[in-house]
C-alpha cells in the first residue's frame, strides 16, 4: 500500500480490502457492518469470497462480477455465490484448517442450497467428517447430492436440538450423550412431523433414517477420538468415548421401538390407501410420437444452425426421454451414461457358437440394436439397448459436439447440457414433455411407474426361471426384488384370481379342481352374474311383497318359487281377516304362487298392468305366456341343468320380439338358471 502514492486508486483499493478483512473478522464474532445493501437488523448479509466485504443476499452475485479482488471475473454460469460465501464462513471458523483437507468442501459444499440448514452443516466439524466418510465409499459424482441430503438431515436435527435445549452453541457431539437420548428422540420425531394423537408422521422415513445416520456418526466419532484428531474438541476423550459407545447401544436397541416401528407402519398404511395407477399404453405411445417429433424438428434446425444451444438442448432431452421410455430404466441409470461408455463396442455376438444358437429374427435384432453396459444403482452393471432410431439421434449429437464448442471438453456425459459440466436431468425432461404432449394422465408418466408397467406385463407371460432372471438383471435389480415389488396390481390380482378360489369354496366344489393352478381354473362368469342377479331379484320381490301386503288391495305376487307365511302377512295387516280357502288367497298358511299379479277378487288384472315396470326394483314381472315360451324353448337346458349362452337367449328374444320386448338376455338366462336350480 505504501508503495503507491497517497489518494491513488490502487492505495484506496488496498485500504478497502484491509477494512473488509477487519469487518469480516468482527462478523465471525457476531458483529456485522455491511458495506452495501439493506442494513436493517433482519437483513441477511454474506461476505464476498474475493474481498470479504459484507453484502446483502440479493446484491452479492452482482458485486462478485465486478469485485476488484476477483481475478477471474467470468464466473461460470450457475455458480452459487451465497453457498460459496457460507463455505468461506465455515472455513474461517475452522481454526485447525480441517475443512481445507476434506473432499466435501470442494465436491459437496458448493452444490448445497444456501440456507440456515446448510450453514449449520458446514460449521459443525462432526457433520463434515460424517459427510467425508460417506464420500469415501462412493466414486460417482452424482452421489455428492446424496451426501448433501444426509448432512442436511443431521443439521436439521441439530437445529431442533438447539431450540429444544435453548442453547445455540450446541454441536452434534453434544447430542451423543446417553442422558440426551430422550431429547434426541423428541427432536427426531419433530423433524419428521410426528402427530402424537393420531400416531402418524408427515415424513416417516426421515425420522427412521436419522437413527441410521446417528449410529454412523457414533462410529466416526469413535474413530476420531481413538486417533485423537485435533478437530474434535473434548476435555476428557476417554469419558466421551464411553458416552458415545453407550449412546450407540441405545440407538441400536431402542430406536426401532421409539421411532422406526411406528414410522414404517405409518408409511405402509399410507401405501395401502394410495391407489397404484400405471401409465396408459396410449399415453406412452402418444408421448413417444411427440418426443420423436421434437427431436426431428431440432435436428432439422441444427442442420442449418449447428450452434443453436436451445435446439441442441431439445435434442438431448428428447433423446434421453426416448431412451428411458424404450428401456424402462431408472432415470439415473440412463442420464449418467458417459460418452466414452457409449462409444465402446464390447460385444460377444461375433462368436460363431452364439450366433448359431439364435433364430433368424434374433440375428437381425443383434445388428439393429446397440448394447451398452453402464453403472447403475448400487454399482450394478446395467444394460441399455439403443435401437437404430435413437442411435441416429445420438450420432447427430456427437457430430455437433465434435464440430462446435457447445459442450465443454470437461463434460464427459453422453446426454450433456450445453455450456455446463452437468448432465441432462431425465425427470425434468420427462415431466416437461408429458405435460406438453396433452396426455390423459401426464402425472403417471414416471420412471418408476414405467418400470412397474413392463414388469407387470412380463408376469402375464409364461417365462421360465432363466428368462425371468435375465429380465430382472436387465431391469437392474435382483429376481427377488422383481418378484416382491414388481408384481401384478394387488387389486386386480385379488379380484380376478382370489375371487375364483372363494367361489369354489363357497360352492363346495374345490375337490373337482385338484392339482390345478388358479390360471387353469375357469368358471362361467355368466352363471355367477345370473345368480347375483337372481338374488337381487329376490330382494326386490320381497320388498314388493311387503308393499303389496300393506296396501288396501291385497294381491298375490309371484316370488320366484318362494312362499310368504301367513304370519308375516297377518303381522303386516293386523286388522285383516283371512278369506275362506275357496277364495284362493291362502292355502295351508301360505300364499299360492302364481305366474301373474292377480287381485284377491275374481277380477283379472289386465296384461298391460302386469307388464308395468315395478318402480322399486326397476324390473317387469314375468307373465304366464312369457314363462311358458321360455320353459318350452330351453327345456333341454333345464333338464340337464345347463345355463344358456348369450347368443341362445338373444335368438329367443329375436324370435318373439313382441312377447319378450321387456326382457334382455341376462334376464332370460337368469330365469332359466333359477328354474333348474330350484328343482
């Protein structure tokens, strides 16, 4: 500073940097003096990572681009300035410079959302060590997001613990004390949204998984205490070591009882009440056509303007969605595929023995499809098949990448976004195209439901064990997982399959189907419908009887070969005195069954009255002429106790259109079934 003249621009700039550094030191101790922006007490201020001046959250990004201490003003697009500022605060508070040695600072901190939870996670040394330990077990870049979520969960627990104990200086190491176990349980329940009255959780899996993370934190802390790591501040390490071990034992023995058991029960109950709706086939086909059209338009535009980043992005997203739709893969299994992996061509189909074992159509398919093996969930080898149409799209993408600078050289993903080092997000692209395609159920087009749909359809086919195992491996899971989670919808299976078993037991004819599976057992659904329809008729007739008996004009009603006792009639009409037997109303304590409605008097009811539809049941009673024609026509069926088919019933109705104008084929079949059943 002294080498520059007084009042010079350079000298003032250096003085400003010194002043910012002093203000930043005060800021770390709790005092803040913002340089620019709203200076109200409730306004958040963050230090610039270059000059350490304090600026408001909204102004920080704008200042960073013109900061005099920023030697690289061309900050990459999408850079999170506030998150980087929080990382600066965390590293400045770390007196032992522990964070400078950890991978988590570079790989995780800068992708985290800038809020109180992230700042808490970054400033707690034990949480950072936990995240570092998690990164050591994984090599893929996308696991950084998972690590971020895990350390944020622990930070939420710590924030809740601070509010409960009213101590804002508490650290995660303070929770790992057997005397604080009950408080830890209450905090874990609160962040999961536990309702004590209804015994339900808003986020049951969150509270349950916190126990697993705490157990791992205990193991990390034990290792650090044994190594006497300087980043862990502890007066009596031996005493703390015993406390942590006992706390871990409490988690292993009591966490399931206190939280996990009730949380998973609540989670399972929510799954029961949530209907499983699979994507419609017509929606999938419509989406495929729409996305293909988007890809073709993008290619046509890129042929004239290869540097159009917007159209290139459309082409990448469309190709990604088509690959997911075709293979029914997890989104992560496809979107993280590397360009180098796709360009490799390791195959065994050139072996003569293998080719001879294939059919002619299968030999053609091996030439039409490109097989790529990539890393999937749990580091499993996942196979992706690319048909010729999708290969054409990918080849065009590769040509544009090689001839232009749309995609940076450090982006090694096959489905890469322009001007970034990131991959295209399949979930975002799938939702966007499903919404634009005007589908009937766009919200059901998800990766998980597409996988469940194809796995469900595969169970309809008769695959042997080897074929089923190969299909499960192609889907990226074990055969056990396939059989347990990717099965026929339970509502369909139980209604269609199990109901057949219940019908056989109800009829007492289970012994007739000895040695057969449910798929081999077939019943006549029309007979069951006829029986159900007959029971409905009987219920309606009984209601009609009650209505008739309580009316002023007593009538005799056909009741499908049922008799109504005289006691019932008398109870319904206490003032009624029975007529003499020659009147035909009662005979031996029952109402005689007739084929038509007839008044007790000698007068006949007209046919039009008899054919009038009953308002309570919605059906018309059978006339004597109708029953006679039906019995005569189906006398053979009645004799052999065989229900007529739909076509046979319809032929009778067509033969007597005027007589049976108020009957359909189900009513005719029901009547025949009732006649031979009651014999």
